[in-house]
C-alpha cells in the first residue's frame, strides 16, 4: 500500500475509537479493501477516476467523465446520508463535486504535491483556487505541501500523520521473511519505497559502489514495488559495477519492520517527498536516518541533530555521510535516540486523529452557498434522466463494438502486407551489402595495381635515365662500375649466405632487386659527382627507405598495407607530427620487409602496428622479434580484428569486424593474447574500446588516449550566426554512407524533405549509393577542404548515423570542430565524445530519427545554435600526452613557433591590457617550512605523495616540467617564461616574502635564491614585478605551529620599511622589472595586516627612497580587501575572494566549497569595483595538497566545484570587457596563478589536461585583441 492509504487507515482507526462512524467509497478492489474488512469499516466500490489526464485525452472529455461519476456517487451517498464528505488525496476531485451536490461540508486532505508524479488537469494556481473554493477546510500533511498550494490561512491547517510501529509490523511477515541481511560483519543499509524515478535509488547504489571501492564491506537491500524500466536500469548499474554480492532487490514488502529492525542505517533518496513516512518509521525503530533535503523531510530531520540530510542527486555527499556514521558510532546512536524521541512526540494519534476531530467539530454551522446550491439542483435534475441516458449509451456502445471488429480485421490485413514488404526490404538490403563488399574488394585491388604500376614506371624511368646519359658512355664510369661491382658482390654473397637458412626464394629475389637498385643509386651519385655541368637525367629514388646505421637515431617501424580510411590517416598524422631529421619512420608492408629490416632493429626503436590486414606477416614473427630484439612494441587498436576466430579474419577485410564486439562471449586466440601481453603499450582510442578489451582481459600496459587528429584544424569553425535564409535547411553527411556506416538509416531521414515550410536538402560528402530527390552528392573530399566545402554549401547541421559502433571517428572530430548542431547515433565512441556537448541530438533507435531531426531543425530555424566551444575542439598542436611520451615532442620549438605566429596580436593586445600571471617562487625546501611541516617539505613533494592517493589531482606535464625543484634546475624558469610568452602573458607578478623578524634563520627575504634567477639574465620581452606577501607566518593558521619564541613577523616602523626598500631597489633597477613612467610597480597583498597610518608611512617612505635612486616615484597597488581607495592608490581585486561574506561558499563535510558557476554568474558581476580595479581571474582552487601531511589543518581546506572550461572563458571575457578604456597601471590584468600546485591553481600544462587552460586563455585574449583591432581598423 502507498503511504496515503496507510495514513487513511490510521485516521479511520483513530476516528472510530473516538465514536465517529466512517463510510469509505473505493474506486476499485485491492489491498485497502481487505484492510477495511478486517476493521469492520463499511465501504462500497464505485468507479471514479483521478483528476489527471493522459497525453491523448482532452481536458473537456476528462471533466465530463468526472462529472458523470460524481452524479453516480451522489446517488450512492444520498442513501448513506453523510454529515461530512472527506477527500483523502489531491489527485481526486470527485469528492468536492459530490459534497456540493448534496449540500454537505467538504474536507480536503492534501498528501502530495501532485507533480511530477501525476499530470493534473489544472496548473497549481488554478488547482489551489479550486481546492480552497470547494472545501470548508484543507488539511496538509506538511508545511512544504501547504506552502506549495499557497493555502488560505483560514482554511488551511497542517496535521502530521500518526505513525505507530504496529502500522508496519506483523508477526506473520516477520516469520515469513527470516533474516534480511546475509553477512553479519557488513554495514547494513536499507532503502524502502517504490522503486521508481521519483524515489531515486540510483543515489544509494552509486554511493555503495564508491564505498565498496574503498574497501568498506556493505550490504544494501532495496524494498518496494518496482517500475519495470527503472528497476531494470538499477539492476544493470549493479551488474556493471559487480555489486551483486552487496545489493539485493526484495520487491514489495507489505510491512517492512523486519528490514528496519536489522538495518544499521535507513537511507531515503527521494527527489521530492510531501511528508516522508518512511523517515518516521525508521526513527520509530530506533535507526539513524539519512535522507534528501526535499519537501517535508527537513520538517522531520534537523541535520546533525536527529539525522542527516544531503542534496538529492549528489551520491558523493551521501557516501561521505555514510562514512561519517560508520566511523562515528556514538553520533549514529545519538541521531537514533533523538529521532525516536522526536517521532514519538510529534507523530501520534492525538496529534493526528485528535486534530481532525477538532476540524470536524468546527463544521457544525455549515450552510450551503448559492453556487453550491446550483450544483445540488443540477445533480437532482440529472438523477431523473440518468437511466434513460444509460440505455442510449448501451445501444451506442454496441454499435461501436461492431464497427471496431471490422476495423480490426482491416488492420490485420494491412499489418500482414507490411510484414511481407519488410521481408523484401531485408532481402534487398542484404543484396546491396553483398554488392558493396564486392565493390570494396575490387577498389582495394585497383589501388594495389595502380601502386605497382607507379613503382614499375619509376624503376623504368630510373634505368632509362641512366642509360641515355651522355656521361654514361665514357670510360670513367665503367671503371667505377667494375670497382663497385667487386666490392658489392663480396658483401652480397656474404649476406645471402648468412640469410640463406631463414629466407624464402621470394625474399632472395627481393634482396637482389634491392641490391641492384642500391647499386644503380651509387652509380648515379658517382655520375653526378663527375659530371661537368651536374645535369644528369636520373630516376627518382626518394621513395626507397633509407636506414641509418646510427645508434643515436630513433627509428619507428610501422606495419601498414592499407592505403585508405582511418588507418591511413592515423599513420599520416604520425608522420606529419613526428617525422623529422631526428626520427626515422620506415614502412613495413610484408613479411619479407620485416625480415629485411630486422637486422637494423635497436632497443630504442619502436615497432608499431594496428593490425595485420592485407599483409602476410604472422603473429609469431612479431612475437619472436620482440623477444629477440627487445625493441618497444606499440599496438594502437583501430578495430576489433584481434577477436578474429579464423586465421583469414586477421588478414582480410570482413564486415564481421564491425559487429564482433557485440558477441556475448569474446576471446583472444593464444597467439594474439601472447602478442598483446608482450606489447609495451596498447593504445585504446576510446573508453568504448577499452571496456570491450577489458571484458576479456585487462592488459597492464594498456593506455587510453585519443588520436593525434590535428591536421587542418585551423580551417575549422563555421559561422552559424545568421538566420536560415531562403527557407532552405542544408544538412551535411561527411562520412561514407555505406550500409555498415548507417546507410540503412538514412532513407528514413530523407523522407523529411519539408518541415514548417522549410525545404530540407541533404549533402553527402563521401561515398554512397543512396538516392533521393532531396539528396545532393559531392563525392569524396580531401581532408584540407571539408570546412570550406561546408561553408560554401551553407551547411546548417550535421548527421552521423552508424549501424555499428565506431572506435573513435575522425569525421566526428571534423563535425565537432565546425561547431554546428549534430544528430548522431548513440553508440560506441560517439556517445562518450559527444557527452555534454551543446547543440547535440543523440539518437537511441531508428524509430526516433525524425523526432530528433525535427528538434535540430527547430534549433536551426530559431537561430539558437550555440557553438560547442573551442574547449571541445582538437586544437592545432594539441598532441595527446601519450604520443608526446612516445615520440618526444620538441616543446621549445613548438612554443617558439607559436609565439612568433601570434606575436603581432600580442603586441596589439598589450596596448589595451597587460596580462600577468601570479608566480609562486617556492618549490624548494626552506628551514622555515621544515619547522612547520616536515624536513624537506615543499608543495611539489606534497603533490607527489598526494597524487598516489588521489589520481584526480593535476601534476606538471612530464618530459618538460615534471615534479620540479626551482632551486636546483634553472632551466625550469626558462621554460616557464617561454610557456607564458607563447600564450600571451607579458610577465609574472612574483610573490615577495620579506619579514622584519625571523627567529628561525634570521633571513629577512625568503625564497631569494629562486627570485634572483629572474634577474640573472635579460629575458627578452618579459617583465616581472613583486607582490608583497606581507602576512606574518606566525599569525597565519596555516603556519601557526611556531612555538617557543619562534616567530616570522612583519612590523611597519620607518626603520623596517627603509630596510625593505633598500633590498628592493637593486631589483627595481633591472631592465626586466616592470616600471610605468619610470615608477617601479609594487603590489601589497595583505594591506589588512597594516593600519591606515602604516600604509601612509609605507607609501611616503617608499616613494622617497625610490626617487632618491633615480626613479620618478613608486607605482604602489594594494589589494582591495582593505578598501584602500581613500589613500589615492590603485587597487586590485584578488580572486578567489573566499573570505568575503558575500562569496558563494558552502560548507560540506567540514570542507568549504566555492561554487565556480555562481562566482562567475552572480558574485563577480555584482562587484562594484570591477571597472576601476585591476582584475584577477582564476580557474580552480583546492588547497588539499598544501595540508596533505598536516591532518590537524584539514579545517582550512577550501575547494571549488562546478568549474569547467566554458565558465573559465566566460570569467575571462567578463573581466577583459572591463579593460576597454584603461590607462597605465590599470591596464595590468592578473591570472591566479601560474604555478600554485599546492592549491591546484596552476595555468602551467599538466600531464592530465595538457595545455587546456593555457590554450583557452590564449584563445580568449587573441579573440579579444583581434576583435578590438578589427574595430580600430574599421574606425
């Protein structure tokens, strides 16, 4: 039974015990009827419907039906002669109508919100008005429901339900059930309620998953009537996460006392709950309860007093609260005791039935109103004619039934015809697929023949060129030939003898041919050297692979015999990106090639292959070479050929490769398994591929990495700002529309040739045999022209349909890069690559293709397209970390090239705004930090240790920065400056640590060794200035362990200020120190540490000293936290300002969280000083690392949440827009920060995210510069 029905029974029991006679009208038979029989409460059954309607019903029809049922009920109850009509739920309005017909007072007991569980006829405002106008009293079961209905204070009253242990326990149930939980040692959890979307059991399942992964033994039971679709979804989640031993579904339990009595914690995960009956039941059994902060639940649970609350949908918060209870048994017991006392006191019969009796007694003076009198007369008139109407309805129904039979027979005939047509369609599709496969094979053979013809022509041209040369006829070349022949013959014979035991005759022929070509090449070179004018006609031998016998040179041998498709593009991208004079790439197409080059293999070399398609190379060959030579074996997975069952399936194309992943049981042959197990790196291009392989075996060397896929991206981004013109919508298909590429799906789409007056045209860029009047074929395209083709044809949206899952999809990358709306099949890598993309329309099945397409058309017609955003694009040079590790990217050259490419824009940018990144000069051991933390401490050491426990932490990018020490490695600062310059920074604002008293070492300036490195050389076009971090470490909670007189403090007497500036002046003199009008720029970070008089003294003394040293004064800037504008000094706004009381900071589980999106949307736009102050932008903040080995300081931990790259860009743009008309020091723009790794606030590239933040920053400022420059040019 539902909660409303159980509450009704408890009310009936209470009223009956107080002498009130009740008569119940039920709409149908069921459990409630059985309970009424047990209690000897009179009842009758008369059908009446809920106050709701289905999608296919009309409001007027439903209202007519309810009115008819009300008349029937009035007839029934007229004979009962009730004093009061009482309605038990908001989803039934028939009681109110009957009360008005009979002229009786009406009580309406509202126990639910109504939405979204029911589609009520009236919206809430109209429904609330109807309820109150047609009731003498409205009873609500919680304040939340009363507030929702905006009840009339004179009529509305809150009465909580009576809940007793007897209402949900019985001896019979307990005997039948036996023990609920199986494992005595586990933590036992229960959640009780209908298994439905509204009850949201996903939260507890995901929380259990997270806790089990942490090694906590948990047993969860889920009890309740099940919605089949949602329950199946939950079971799949349990299965996918291998939680069958931890989670059980019990189905419907009539009285759940036994479950509650055995559980340790009751969890309620509802998305909305009008009252929360299960919460009270858990309290009455003496169990701690964790529930969602929704509806009426907070009226029952006071968080941290008699239970715990969490935000619905945040399973991470739920798991943390569960851990808290597991680790704090005394707290759990306290919540249970407080909950029990609260439930006993507030949810008893006196406060339920007793209150209802008081309501009934107030209705003695009820009189019928004029409107209600009219209702009464209506029903009496209807009473006379009802029998006559029933007869007419019966006759009409009989006539309709006869016609329905005829319609059913016709429908059956049409259905049979449709089945026949579908069967024929299937035969046609299979025939087309067969013909297409044959065509593919022919095309592949044609390509091989053409390649052979080209090779032959080149050899003929070479030989012909040699023999027609005039210098070939002189005697000198013949003498050279004779000498070379003798030498080469001897070497040739030795080589053949050495290889004779292991090569085939075909290989011997190939070796002879290669030696002959090499011989000709030598002759050619000698001939060119001896020629008088150097002009000899020779063949082209550039295609011949050259092997350098140089141990210092790294070679990559790649096995590939495929000349088209994604396989070829993968190799082309490798070559375009990494093939340089320092790295030799050699192609291997056959077994003979493999054995020929084997003698050159070195340990430093790489042997790479995606599969062995169209080669004669055996798996044993690669296995043996790997064992003998120990070179690095790299296997980038492209398709699922490794799951082949027969030998030919590894070497020949078969459509089966596209579907093999869907087999219930997959396996590797012994040779394939041995090969993959030997591989140094297996590369999975998507999680989809990884999960397929992991389902068979989890290889230790497997890595997840997208492809390089970085060619011609600078042509991307198609403008879709203009509205659709000429009533035409153009949809693009930029991959081959073959059957296995979704070809069978497109005809259904092409039937949409017109929509809302717009004609729809479909443009296919690629191979296809599809045809329709509204389809335009453009044929295959070159990779470098697709974006211009889409632009020329005014494409408004793209479609990617696949019958079988893609492992990656290069064409989808192009689609994402266009930023156009995309309709795509929700399978394979498409799903994960399109996740969270705006303007995307996932297609779950073919039946919904037109529905989803129309949604995309609406978006296009309404001109509502919002670009994916550059964060989703594969930016030029954005090479995945794994490939950087494999092929050692030359970062310095890459960055230098990028800097010079963008320098002209930076020069213009710096006229408007000057970006500086805040720089932290620590990352080396300090005796002062050793005292506070531990010996050898600095943030990079902490980060290295914390990363082992938390893999989500960002760390400096490998092979370029790594876990660096700024004191020991001077090259790091040079690289940091190159990185910053390349991405549009004018310099660094370096934290300056000066103290007037240091009782640990006596040093007044800390981190001096690192700071001095910025002043040892002149860095071209790169400025620095100091940000005075003047907070006393002894007073800072982060450093307050100094005891026994150990102090690091700042005082601001005139003497101390003079000493400080005497230290600063040499730095000010350096050409790289930032000066404005010959005034050194100097920022004070903690002006709140100084009194007003101390600030004035600092300004006057500092200004005097710098003037005496040849400067024009001091350009002093202070943090706005002091509100220092009354000093006549420029201010800067430091973000994140989480100490400001208006900042969106919430405390969860003892940790302070900054909501990044609210910070950007609400906090920053409302800071009045944003147009006058220097601004600071940040992306992330998480100081967990700083206190990782300092558990007593965990209360200081602050983190951001809801931060993403799009909001980072939005924050940047909002801040930069305040810089349109600034001058001098106000042009400075701060980024927080360059390298605060201890606070995860680092712009530097990381191993986890690469250059993502720097690229986003660079993109925004370049757009800002180009836009402003464009305006100036137009002006």
